[in-house]
C-alpha cells in the first residue's frame, strides 16, 4: 500500500487504496456466493468525493434494469484513535443495506483505518434509475470515502463467507485471505 507522511511521524494509508481492496474483496465475495444462472456482468460504478471531518457522505449511483441485479457499496475511514467513528448506516434510496459477512477490516494504531462492504440484491433494489447512496457515521470522521458497483446476473441473497481479515498491532497493511468456493467468478 502507498503511504504518505503527515508531520513526519504519523503514517496514513490512502483511503482509496483501502477502497480498492474492499471492492476486490466484495466482488469476490459477492460473485462467489452461488453459481448465477447467467454470467455476472458489470452495470455501473460511482464514488463519493473524499470527505474531511464529516458526519456522513452521500453521492448518486445509477442502476440499470437488467436481470438478477446486485448493488455493492464499500466505505473507507481513516480516523484518529481517540475520536474514532464507525459506520452507523449505509442506505440506497432510503433502504438500509446489509453488511457483507466478514467484510469489516480494521487496522488499529494511532490512526484507525477501516473498510466495510454492504450490499442489496434482487427485489431489494428499486427500478432502474439514479438514486442517493448515503453513509452516516457514529461521529465525525477525519477522512472518509465510498464507492458503489452494480452488477447483473447475481443470485439474490448474502455472498459466501470466503475471506478472513488479519491485522496485527503494528504498522502495515490489513491482510485478507480469500478461499473462494469452486466455480466462483472474480
């Protein structure tokens, strides 16, 4: 992971690096859930601007009207340990999204780096159109960003639990081990 130095002593991991890892993990988890009846295909993607000192982030995401739809949202937070905030809710057009199993990853230290993935599938999604994605935090966070991906050809329901996140108390990345089920798609 790329790092930058602030005031020469505190290392930060760029939230977008964590967000990219989160999206990869989520796509693997989501697509490995069950064999879909058709090929899993990309619909669209969107992301928030990086928010500094914010109690929430919002952006718009457009979903298409294809078969067997799924929406995946990943959220990344970089916060100081003393005032650490967490994700309170993630909503798509006012509908609360489900946390993907085993998707919460945390890197403790002076700065708390955190990612988590959320999803909706099938009939939980509204008809095709552009809707608001809103993420609220338990308190203001130092830096936050989010992104969304919608897919077609995904069977409804929760993704398979195929990942394990390990982070030892030290500087360095969160390590994610992925044991994907047979015939899964990445």
